[in-house]
C-alpha cells in the first residue's frame, strides 16, 4: 500500500510584514484645479389660456421655436432633452361649484453646451422669449474627462514618492509593490454657492433678440481630487 505524501505547508505571509519582509503603507493624494468642459442649463416654457387646446398649441409653438433656436448652434450643443410636460387647469369657485378659470402649460428642457461663448448667446436669446425661464448654468466636467486620469496618476506618484522618503529615512530601499487601492476620485466646483445659484431671466418688454448683447458668463473652475493607498515591501534596514 502506497502512502500519499503529506503536502508541505506553505507559509502564509504576515499581513503586517515580518522582520525579514517589513512593509510600509502610504497614502497618495492629488488636488487639481481645472476649467470646466461643459455647462448645463434648464429652460422652462409656460403658456396660459382659457381654452385647453389653445394653451397646448401655444406651448407647442413655443417649444418648437426654442428647440429650433438651440439646435441651430450645431455641435456646440452636446445634449438636448425634454423633461416634463404638463397641462393643468386652474379652478375657481362659482357658487357651490368649481369651474375651470384657465389652463396652465409647462415644458422643461435641459441643454448641455460645450462652447461658453455660445452659452452666453443662447441664454441672451432665450431671455428675449416670452414666458421663458432659464436656470443655470451648472458647470462641470465630462465623466470621461482626462483630468480624472491625470489626478489618479498624480496620486500614485505622490504615494510612491512618500514611500521612498520613508525608506530613505530608514537608510534602505523599497522592495516590491504589494497592493494599490483607489480610495476615491471625484470632482467638485470651487465656489460651490455660486455654482448652485440659479440665474433667472425674464422677458423684457419690447426687447428684440437682435438688440441684446450676449451675456458674459465666467466659468467656475473645478477641483478634481484623487486618493490612493499603496503598500510596499522594504529591504530590511539595519537598525543597529
């Protein structure tokens, strides 16, 4: 009868290192300040009338006019979406009964724009439209912005530099990378209050779109943050 040899147990690496393979764990961070890439605006169109069909027709006409204006800017418009559409009656009490006094219509559009000169011109032209409200702009980066990758690379370089400095303080060198963990990458605007604040444009009486100068809008710079944690082995230092 042949006996099965007992397998030789393998050593489990100590999670915190050993005197023969000490570890160092460091944190790397990056904070970039960059210009925004796109801006969002919300356009709210309204209509009011005593007849439901007339109110809907007015709202449809206003919506078509607004869409045509925005689409005329071509590739500077990255996205144009229609959100909510609502037609609701306004009731008034007449004796013991309620009657419909008027109808209110509302459409909300959202536009994403990548040219900020175009943005100022669009906002100005929309402001000249009756019963039109513009909210924004909200400045931001694209999800695929290269600034995110740049921040991550900078965070990794900082972690490596920090680990080397610890190794130099012990008069030794780094051995191998054990683990690299991404603890978060995000971006946020500087001057958050200004970013979140909406600008409301009414329709000035008698104003013509051709006479209105484009509004000069100053983009809000964005901050991009990245954090990593990295663990390295160290060549055992001589501490004596």
